[in-house]
C-alpha cells in the first residue's frame, strides 16, 4: 500500500472528521509511580471482562468540526494520509495558540492534538508515517518538543507513543470529571534541533 502524506488546509476538516477514531477498550493501563529510583511511571495492562467501544468524536462538543469554535486554527497543521484518493488517516498539530493551555504558554512546543487512522488500514504503518511527518512539521516550526494527550483506556495508543520514542511525564487522575475511571496521560518527545 502506497500512502501519500500531505499538509492540507483546514477546509478539509469535514473529510478528516469522517475518518473514524473509534476503538475497542478491552484493557486499561494501571499507572503507578516508580519506586526504583529511576522516577517516572510504570504502566501495567489489565484486561477488562466486558470490552466496550470508545469514540472521542461522539463526546458532546468534541470532534474536528468543533475545534474552530473553541480555538484559532490559523497556526495549526492538518496532515493527511491518502490511499487511492481516499483519506485513510490524519494528524492535527496545534502550535502557538494562546488560549490552548496544553501548549503551556510555550512557542517551542507543538501538541499532537489528534491522530486517527481508518480501522481497515490500522497496523500498516499509516500512524507511524503520520507521527514522523508531525515531528518534522514541529521541528520546521522551531519546536523543541512534541506533546501528546491520551488516556489510560487507550492502551494501543500509549504503546504506539512509546514505540515512537515518547515518554510519559505527567498523569492527572481527575482530569475528566464526567469520566472518573479515565486517567489523563501526557507524553512528550524531545525533537532534535
């Protein structure tokens, strides 16, 4: 499969939004602080007896078509992956957006706001190609780090970020008041100068 990667204008967000982000939650990550002197966190997988589907786009007020209502997208990037003219994946990066607290007020930080791959092409390298393209975009814009938010229920995404060289630096157990079983995980990847 030959994937074509491109940066496209935000005008294609409606097409991007049609790429499903839904996934099956059949295991979760239990997060503990390391006590071996190395610091950081230890992640251990726990299988669920009753799996369920999670779709971030189905949460009220969320999803790509809502982003422009909440933020100025003029400095954001929309990266796409296409196969035979069909969008099969994409990644969105936020940069230099004053009201976006995830950016910590920094101009040398980019946030991988969203990454999605169509279910029928997952595990074929599309996500890795998009991640590498996101890193290159962030570097080109003078960023020293890439930051990613996910949750302990998205085990596959967490393992993906580990494989990409990201490290888990921060957790917030009460970040989602409406979803008390979910723990926010913030990953960082240092970018070469």
